[in-house]
């Protein structure tokens, strides 16, 4: 059924230049002040939820919560703190007891531990924004916010036009 | 046949039973799901009950319904209801009181109960507990209002949690551990130094290498605990945490194969038709070693229960098994994760250790060094889930082995390995 497929944050592996803009934007969005200048001096320090990781000197990629369909963290949580709300897997800090079971089962390694508050945290897809902060901040559009259908359609069209161009030459 | 929808009966309303019910409700909305629980309380997050003792959470805050994955409504829940007998040929079961329910699909998710050693005298007195149910927690909380000292027998995770709850209540708490060190099931004694230090810093008294022989009482219940070295520890309450045994006494072994717990295949199905089992009561397998294992872990029970629910609802789903050890928690100020094979003394596993004053890491590979089989992380547990993934998928580790050893592994390494591997 094509009733508005949810949007996700996709990563285009060939585009990341390792500039870390997404990390900064994420931390600022999750700060109290939501301004870079004030965020840097806040205590506790604002936490980023996207991690630019280097695979080799020429390739990096931003890693963040995939909000898995069968999310291991959601089922593993021993406190009922993790649930799915409008296609986003969220941790309720009020219920989190800091047992780190979610950290133990996340196959992407993207659940952080907020040591000051003794709570787990992760990407919340920026509930206050139309487009997540990391996506907006990415200068090369390595991060895109689209539905799976839109995203794969884009890939198909690019591939098709490249093939067509190849045929012509 | 009986009614329009399938008749599901689930025995046990904790992690496995409720996860199964949730999966069934998602997959077969027309099915009728009956769940039977011996306990008087509606289903709750069992791992949270120590917080009732510390006073950090109320029973209402621990309720399962509406929390995390447990959103299903419309379940037919029978509390205070003990199942007496399953008649597999007729596909029905009987509860205490004699009422009988027919099933199309049945799940045994009866969990486990505390193992009470027979070599300790006086365990029947008032003030002696084994923390398993919300009811136990309420009794412990009540007694701790009057008590000044508590003795906890057993150095496992459950007792540590109970110990911290009682410390928070202001009691003087002594942990009596027969093994040379606490948490011996989850780590070797020489690997647990940071945990031991954290426990002592938090104010816990720990006596290792001794065991209780008698619990001494007076008219008001427990008064002291006598140890095998002749010492007597004054105490108004005792908590026994010596492991658990599966609740399978009601099962006729002629009809359903038991091997301590209920034996199931990879689709969580018993030998009897249309009977499934999951959670602490089930015997499952270790995906790394292939050995049969029984665990008593919420996380495993939910995963296995969900899988059983899918199978019962007609969606064949293989259970991927579990490691015998799969624990994460924080004791005092130290987080730790222990998973897979972490007891390596006298074995030929390839083991890499890293120890500092703040963190400890033990990474265990197969003898040929090609596969990761276990990891113990204390202090820094970041990205522990990647280790679990690598163990479980039995990935060849050569391409990123140094990152495993140094705990610098990230998802990019796995992605690269997966994409580039044949």
C-alpha cells in the first residue's frame, strides 16, 4: 500500500568527505541552546548521535541509528524504555535505567551512553525539524532524507541515465 | 472447529510469554490469545523489581502493558492461575480448579524459579528470600524497613542488584560468595578486579570462598547467618541468589521431551505437535558451539518468545540461538558487558587482554584465531553490539582483527568486510 512511506536517513557511501559537519549539527540540535556558540560551553556537553567513521584513508561514512524494523534494542530492553513512535525507535530517558543492554545488542554500535545522566541515547531523527539536522548540514548530500521508494527510484534513474549516456558515446 | 480464529494458549506471562503474545497479535489479529500466570500481578518487567526495594520505582511503573514492544491489547489474561496438566493428544490443558482450555497452539513459557540449596539449614524462616517476583520484592521491601543488616548468599548479578537496592535503603549488606570471586559465571576471578573494587567503593562487604551452613532465627525470623568457617554474621534478612531452575514440574515427560528444560527444535517447537516453548523453561542452542544451553535472561526470553509467537501464528521463523553468557549492566560505577566464551583458563583459545586502572578488556578468539568467540568489557563498553554481531554471524575476523582487539571496531569495518568478502 502506498500510504506515505516513512522517510529515512540514507547514506551515500561515495560522497562523504569526512568533514564532520553532520556531527556538529547533530550535537547542536541536541543542545539546550541549539546554537553552536553556546552549545560548545554547555554542561553536560551536547552529544552527537551520528558518527563519522573512517574505513580507510580515502573513505569515511557517517553511521547512525537505522531505526530497524525488528529493532534488537527495542526487544532487548529490560525496562521497556525503547519503543517505536511514528517509525522512529526512541529511548524514553524517564524509563531508561542505564543497564546498557541496548548497547550490547545494537549491531551498528550507534547507541551512546550519557554518563552524566546515566541514560542511553541515540538518533531521534530530530523531532522538532522537518529535515534532520545532519542531513541539512551535509555539504555533499551524502546524507539524504527520503522514503525508501524515492531513494531507490533516484538510484535507478541515475543508473539508467548513465547507461543511456554510455550507449550514446 | 472451535470458533472463527485460532485458539492460542500461553502458559506464563513474563518476557517469553508476553513477547509471543505480542507477535501473535501482530500476525494473527483474529486469533484468540489466552495467557495464564501463577502470579497475582499483571505482567511486569521482572528485571526492575530490585527498584521496588530501593524505592526508585513503583510496581505500576514496572508494568509491561504499553511499554517497549508490549503494545498488544485484547489479550485474555488469567492471573493467579496455575496450569496443572497438558493433554497433548487432545490439545487441551487444565488449570488448578479443574477448568480446561483447548488450544490450536500452545506455548510453554513458565520461566524459572530460584534454586534453593539443600545444604543450608533454616531457609524456611521469616526474613529469608529469593528475589524472583514482585511479591518477593514487596516482602523484602517491607522487611528492609525494620532491618539494619542483610546477608546475601551468592555473588551473581541478581544478588548484586538486590545488594545495591538494600544499600540504598541504608542497610549494611554482606555478600557471601562461595566462589573465589563475585560474578564468577560471567568472568574469571582475575578479570573482575575492577568490579570488586567498585563494589567495595560502593560500601558492600564481600566474603568470598565461604558459604552459609545455617540461618539462625528467633521469634521475629532471621537473626544471623552461620558460615562454614564458624563465623556468625548478624542479620535480619537473607536473600538467596544461587541460580534458577526451569518450571517444568507440571509437564509429563512421557508426552513432552525434557532435558532439564523443554527441548525444542530451531523453530521453538517441542516434540509434541503444536506445542512450543521459549524463555527460561526452554532448552535452546549456542550458535557458536552448537551446544544446548539454558539461560535465564530477559533479553533472550523476549527474543525467543517473539520467535515462538511468529511460528505459532504460522510464520516459520528460525531462532538463532543464544550464547550461554550475554550480559550487560552497570554495577556501582562500572559498566560491563560479558558475552560468549570468557572463561579461558586452561583452554587453547587465543586471548587478548588489556588492563588499565579504569578499564579492562578480554577478547577471545578461536584457537586458530579466525573467529571471535567471546568478549569481556569492563569500564568502556562502547559499541559492544558489534562484538555480538561478529560472534553470532561467525564472521572471519582477519580483515578487522586488530580493531576487535583494540576496541576500535566500527560499523564501517563490518560493512567493508561484508561487501568485499566473497
